[in-house]
């Protein structure tokens, strides 16, 4: 513990492992600290792995990584109380190696990832909580204090990868207290069933997988979404909404999930399964405008701690691994150039992120959180109208289609004025332009 390290990484999730692995492979002296019993013991996610981000660090990861299924079909459902209107994209191109996306079990995957970090030469210590950051006379971060005897550890730079509710970042005033409107609380269950039944139910082969993203009245007017992912012998199903909405609505995430599972379009997919796991976690969904300062004198922030989640496209692990890797590469380059870990020098990290897909995507959809916060009809009225319109047109009852069209337009006018509809369409166009 009296040694000095080139870098200390706090946290062993995807972003922390990416940072520690990249540093260790470059020959840096790295210490990674994890408060859980083992890497992944406290990490929760849907969970989708995006191959491209991991492949940049471990090109042959498919040889031994604990992967569940490669995804060949994406479904998007807009639900009202008893029906859904949806779209599917199924591609044989996604069924050809190298596969692009996988479902994973985080506890297994993070253990594997951590083993790669250790094999690369990093020192990984679990069951250790970082209680504070050490600073010198100039207020520069020079190490950490941990809850172990003699737990003062020094390093040239500290990389914070300790999750969305980063107590260290808040304690150090790197970012303010999280606003409930910028954080979602998601709950997930895993339902186990025989592999053959699962594959027959979703029309997939032995290694193939399906992802269903759920949107609409299942969140009871709250800003949020649901999901259903296929694993080898289980289905992960969950729902998440903003903390601010749970507070105002006075409902519980568990009750919301129970109601969602009983939706007539979802219940048959889970029939016969045995629920064995229930977890809850926070997801940063404040978007581009909620990103705090991510570097300073002797410190950097990566992954969920920096609000790096693309909520619009339901992407998180790829942003986490990419920010961890780019942070590590910045440190490596500065050490090679003999430069100190000052805020001025670490600013390269932010500029590199700005040039990456991470910031480009987040910036593109920077208006989305506010649009949905202030326009709840996207979670109530519109899903109902879309489903009602489909039902009207598909219900054959001797009424001519022209009359049915007038009935549909009348329903829209009743629920939302023409100007209101045009205004909402314009808001979405602006957000997705």
C-alpha cells in the first residue's frame, strides 16, 4: 500500500475494467479497487454487450468470454393497456460472424473481464472501499484513502469509475448531487426456462437472441421504458423510470414491473418461467446537458459516473468501455511525453471524447430528456391513439375505410388538437435531426 502507482482506477465495471486493462497492457503500474466481493458482484444491467467497443481492447474476446446469445432481431413495441403496435428488424447479416451484439449476465462477464485485467498485470483488490481522495497543497488529487489499515495510496492520476451515484465525485465537489429528473431507477427479473421452449417461443436457433424494447402506457405516464432480452436459458425482463416520477407518482418499481409482466402481450412470453433473480439499479439518463466536468488536476471520470448513457438508443456498456479506454490512452500518452497529470493536460481526454461517437451521439439528442419530461402524452395519449387506430382499421365490421379514417382523425382531435400534434411532431423532428 505504500507503493506509488501510475494510476488508480476506482470501480470494476465495464468502464473501470476498460481503463485498467488499457493501462496495464501499456505497461503502466495500475491499481484497481472494487468495493464488491468480486468484480461484478454489485453491477447490474439489462444486459447488452456491444462487440465493437470490447473488440478494440480484446480482439479475440469471443474465444472465451461468457456470452449468452448474439442478437439477430430487434423489436420495438408501443403499448397501450391491452395491445401493442410494433416493428421488428431481423437480419441474417446479424447472424454472421463476427456478431455485433450479445446478451450477457453481468456478474459472469465482469468476472471474466477482471481476470483479463489481472492477466495484463494490474493489481486488483476487491472488498475495499475508497473513502476519500488525497490532495496535495495545490489541491491536486495525488491518491486515495481506503478502509484498510495503512490505506493511504498514491498515484499520478485517479480514474473514477464507481457508478452513477459516485460518492467520491460528490464528496470532492466534482459534480453536484444528482437530480432525480436525470436518473432512472430500473428493476429487473430473470426468469429461467428450458432452452428449447425459449427458442421455440422466440423463433430463434441455439445461439440466436431477440431484444424487445417496450414503450408506452406500461410506465403509467412516467418517463421510462421496459425491456425483454433472451439469454441462453432465461429471459431478462425489466422496467425503469425517472426517480422524480417515482417520487411524484408514489408507486414502487416492483409494482410497476408486476403490472408490466401481466400485460397480455408480455405475459405469454414469460409463461412457465421460474423467477430466480430480482435486482434494481440506477441509470444516468440526463443526457448531454447533465454531463459534469470529467477531468481535473490528477483525476478523471468515466462511465456512468460521467452520465455516459445514450438513453434514446438504450446504449450504455459501449459508452462505458469507450470512455474508460480513451481516458487510459490519454494517461498513457501524457506519461510517454513526460507531462504531468494537470487539468490542462488531461483536457485532451474531453477533446478526444468530443471527437468520438460518445459525445457526438449524446450531443445530437441533447434535447430529448426535456422534451419527454414536459410532454407526457408520449407515454399516455399517443400510445393509446396509435393502438386504437390500428384496431379500428383492422377490425372488419362492414364500415367503409373512409369512415374509419374519419373516426381515427376524430379521436386524435379529441385527445390532442391539430396544432398540438404538429407541435409535438416538430419537437421530435428537432430532437432527432
